[in-house]
């Protein structure tokens, strides 16, 4: 897919205007050079993926995105960096997810796939309800809606597994109805040309495989439902676990210091 893309704005960037973010400037020029659309930001995106919507369908708290690029074609793809606010232990934490979204034109069952490295850093906030974690593949955690395991198995060719479990640019996947999402707990709307190439190549690998699994004939409207979209269940207990742990440790340490000070100086 990226053979005809001009990555010069990333590999040989120009100096941005004063008070302009260098990454935003590079991504905007990448879009301009290739005839893509660029948007500086958006709020309350209506995409159905787990980083945009709560399991009940509502928008995530303070959901917004920056450096949004829309690539025309079939399917049209959108790449950007999404943010939302998570409340845990009475504190607010910002969650960032780089994303690629594509409407593939055929409804698919609910499946999430997480690279082990991404999962260790920041698990996806929701997965298909009643899904059992499949960790048979090295470097990958797969959760498919009950009855959809065969789709995940068919999708995960060695080439696809290698692309998701890439040592430098690991990626997660969500299949949600007609939508295919790639996620990473880092920027995907970045000034790193190799990251763009890997993300676009992985998306193409997945879309090619989806078309093989769910072929559409010439008369198809692209609206068939091969499997029902399953409800999603929150994984809030595992999200922000490291942040919450460090916060609690800091609180305990502060209480220990305060208690020690009271013992030393309280009677004087």
C-alpha cells in the first residue's frame, strides 16, 4: 500500500512555523503531499471502537483526538491519536491511544487482539463479553466473542502475527461490526515514517485476509452480518493498574513519613 506514498515530509521535514508543533507540522505536510485530508483535532468522535466508546455505547470521558489524517480509497482509513480521561482511586489519568480506523464493508464478529508488550504497558479498556483469553501464540493475546474463535484463527496467519508482535511497532486489533481498528498505546499520527509504513502495511495485511474470510460478490451491498456483534465488557480493573499501584504506594509512603514525624516530634 505504501509503495506510492510520499514520505518525504517525514524523512526530510521542513522547519515548522513559530509556535507550531513539529510533529503536527510534519503530519499535515504528509497529508498535503499525498492528497489526504488533515484535521488538527476533533472531540467526541462517533467511531464505535473501545478507545472511543464505553461498553454501553456512550462516549468516553473527555474523549478527543489530534493530528487526524483521512486517506481516501476503498476503504477510507483514518489515522490519529485519541485521548480520554479515566478516573481511578479518586484521581484522573489521561489515556492515549494511536489508532487506525477502516470501514471494511462487511460485518465481522467481535474480536480483540493485543500484543503482549502493549498489554503489559496499557491493556485495552474493553474486550468481547464472555471471551476467553487465547495466549497460544507467542507475543499475542486474543479474545474472541463466543463462537467467533474460528475467525481469529483464520485471520492470524504467521505474517499477521509477526506484524502485530513487531518488536519496534507492536499493534493491537479490534474487529467491531464493519469496523477494523488498529491501536497502540503510543502515537500513530507521528513523524516517524517507519511507524506509518508498518501501520499501513499491517492494516493492508488484515484487510486482505478479511476479504478472503468474508468474500463479497459483485452484487453485495456490503451489509451482510456474518456474525452478531457481541457486547463488550469493561476491563477497568486492569487499566491504569501500574498508575494506581504507584499512586497507592506514594500515599502509603507519605503516611509512613507523616507517622514517623509524629513519633519523633509529637511529644516535644
